[in-house]
């Protein structure tokens, strides 16, 4: 049996089970972040998620 790794959107915590649901972004430090399509598209419009500090 193979374990399937599910990513979660870093904004809304939605499980990203299929390839079509997941979008990745790289911040200024080179770290990769996972987002759902809706949050990623919203971030692209606002350009705020990848530039924010945690």
C-alpha cells in the first residue's frame, strides 16, 4: 500500500488532493509554498501572500 501525501493550502487549509487543485509559489527566500487555486489566483491579483512576513 502506498501512502499518498496531501498538501494543504497555506491560506485556507483546504486539502489539495489532485494536481489540478494545487498551485505552488516561491517566496523571496526560495521556499516553496502550496496554495489552492482560489487563494493563488487571489494572491496573484493582490501580490500579498508570497511577500508577507510570518
